[in-house]
């Protein structure tokens, strides 16, 4: 199992949004509402900033962001059911890897505070474009694509799974809205990791069987993507 971090295992969306608006203020640009941010933010994040703040040097933008983020990252919490799901994967004999763009220093603080230390077998952080890295990770761990799943909350995560030829699972607990993720056509789309755990448990960790179960539930109106976006703020 390969996991994204932000929006998949921890809820850092409020902190990242707040830090991003701090950057916009220093750059003299209008702030974004939460909905605007979720609609526009993308990975690699360089694309987002070039589109919005092309008049400011990227190194300066990163300095501003990290300065603001350090002040708000204490707000970050584990997403409900996330730790339980990672523990479930480990009990079922799955190697647990992390592939994230989160800066290493921030990630270490967050993992310690959120209780993920020791739960992940290997962490690849500070990766700007995960699509370029997943192939090497699969080779490094001698992982078969047919027996590997990448779980994330953004279109970029689904593109990363496709780049590695692995099963793509989108989770609705993070940055992208349901319609954005549905349009990216993942193999599975679940409301939360508890739903994915139930599917994998029923399928005895067989991804194809889990996908078939998922499609059956969606056809009957029971699966994620058939109801309003549960991650939308009230």
C-alpha cells in the first residue's frame, strides 16, 4: 500500500489554506476562499503558484509559505480511521509506504504529533512530482504493480498511480471535490479509509475483487461518488 499524506492520512487542508493565503497577502494578491483553493490547488504545486503569482520568484514564495505554515501546522490532525487502516494493512501483511510532497521537516513533526511514527515502513517525502518517482519506488521494493495500490485525495495521486501501473484509489477526505476525482477515473473512490478497509477485508486484500465489490455498490447507489461530496465544508 502506498499512501499520500496530506488529505489522505492527516487533515492539513485548513493549515495549508491559511498559509497559502498568507503568501497571497505578502504577494499583494487577493486571498482565496476555501472552495476556490480546493478547486484551483494542484500538484506539482509549482503549477499553482505560476498560474496565480507568476510575478514572484518561486524561492521567495516557498520561504513565505514555510514561514507561515510553521505557525499553523499545530492544527493538523489525523484523519478519522486513517491510523486504523494503516494498522489493518500491516496486520494483513502489506508493506506500507508513503509518497508525498510534504517537506521532510514538516512531515516529521506532523507524523510524530499525529501518531504515525513506526506505522509506515518507508517514507518518501519532499517529492515535487510523484509521477516521476513511483516507478523507482516499485523497483526498490520489488513490488508488483498488480499487487500495489496507491491511495490519495487528488487528481495528481490518480495520475501517479497510472504512471506506476498500480491500482488507483481516491479518498474523499482531502483537497479535491468528488467531481474532480470522478473525472480522473480512479479504480476505486471511497468516502474514507474505513470504507476501503471494509472492501479489502471482504475481498481478502485482492484489489480486483475489491474493485468489483466497489462497482457493485456504486451501481446500487451505495458507494462514494453517488452522493454529495462528504468533504465539502458545511
